[in-house]
């Protein structure tokens, strides 16, 4: 098995220095991309590291990407930890940036990053033991390759615009007929839900010329560095403009463009990992706790909602749940 790294992006939205710098560049139009929930820290990061160490100990290195601030608990001497500041890998003309899309589109530039890596948001947690082959097989990233049409309703946010832009890139550079001809068994595979295979089969016949979308699992994504380089070579102006935006805009692409590029090019291994996404509000709290404590899926994503919530109450409940399966400090935590 080849070397596999993990990459995680983190920001301390309560840091006064970061808030002051953000305020210098914040335009009125960036409200959707600069709301509190985009940068809120739920205090769960220690459990992310505990889970990585316990359930995926085979990761060679953890690249912890930060604006510059660091969590109080973090042990900077941890052997597998590589703290990476934005200025360490993002070209100077794009800095400072508060645009997660810009950060994502440059992660392949992280020094000493392995060719094979798994990209995590800090709200994505591993809950059970997983193997390298859950993320890479035969040198290819594992992905869910079923076609799923993207449907937009009402006023859509910048993430939805990014998804549409991503599909525009994919369809501009790949012929779906050719992709299906060469890699058809990867789009209709026994690893997928049978309902999704049927949907893909129908979409291949109704829309033979272009992909209508791919399933968004709200889960960590497996990548090859070369995929990012290929997209940069194919769309330098679009990616440059994305990175020049200090905050997310409707004109951006995001890391999914590289994920879907891998799918359209056939550079992936069919896979279906059990994962669930929850919104962090009281209505889902019981289900969230049961999922964590019973470890009913491999991975969970805890998404910060765009509504008013009581974070202190929720944090206490979530920490209690994680303590039941991850009570011991990891080497990434100070003693």
C-alpha cells in the first residue's frame, strides 16, 4: 500500500486577530459566505484527532491547515502532525484569504503532501476502524461514482453555484459517451445502492452527452494530487479567479471539481462507505448521539446550520457522546 496522508482545514472564528483581518476585506455582498456558522468552533477537534489515531492509524501524516492560530490542546511535537499555515502553500497573490474554495484549490501545493491523500473538513469524524483500501485501491481514490442530477430550488447559496460551476468544467472537458464506453462498470457497480444504479442507468440513456451531477456524500474525499494539477492546467483562469476572491462567491468552483474530474476521467475505484450527515440542532441531537455512541456508520458529518442554536448546550451533549467511544487522549493532545 502506498503512502496516504490526511488533510484537515481549521479556523478559530473567535480569534480577535483573525476577526480584525477578516473585517478589513469583508464586502457587504459576502454575508452568505461570512456568517458565524461558517467559522464557528464546536470544541470537537480533539475527538477528530483521537478518532484518526484510533481508527485510521495508518495515515502517514496529518496536515493541519490553519490561518496561523492553533488550538490550545494541540501537541505540536506529535510525530505525525504537520502544521501548515496558509502562507506556507497558497501563492502570495491570493493571501489573505477567508475563502474555503481558494484554500481547497491549492491544497495540492502543501509541502511534503503524499500523492494520495484524504481531505477532511473539521466537521467530519471517523467512528469505526477503517482500512487504507476504504480510501484507495490499486492506487486509485475510492469514490461513489453513481450519477445523481443536481436539483436547485428557490434561492440557492454559493455552495450550489459552485456545484453547478464544477459540473460545467467537467462537461466541458469530458465526453460522457466516451467515459461510459471506457469506464461504464465503474458508474454501475455492485458497491452502490441498487436504486442509484437504476438512476444512473436511466440518466445515461436520457442524457447521453453530459453528466447531470454526482452524489454528494458530505464525507471525506480521496484525492490524487495530480487531479488538482490537471484541473489547474485545464482551467487556469477560472481557478485563478476563484482564488482571488477573498470570500466565497457564486463564480467559484470548489474541491468537488477535482473529485468529479476523477469520476469523469475514470480515475477512481467504486466504493460505498457508510456515512451520515446531520445538522447541529436539537431536533437531530438524539439521532446524532445514538449514531456516535453506537458507531452505526463509518463516518459522520456534523454540519453547522444557518439558524440560531444554543452551541454550549449542544457542545456538552456531543462531547459526552464522543467521550463514550474516545475517552483517551491522543498523541496529538498535550498531556
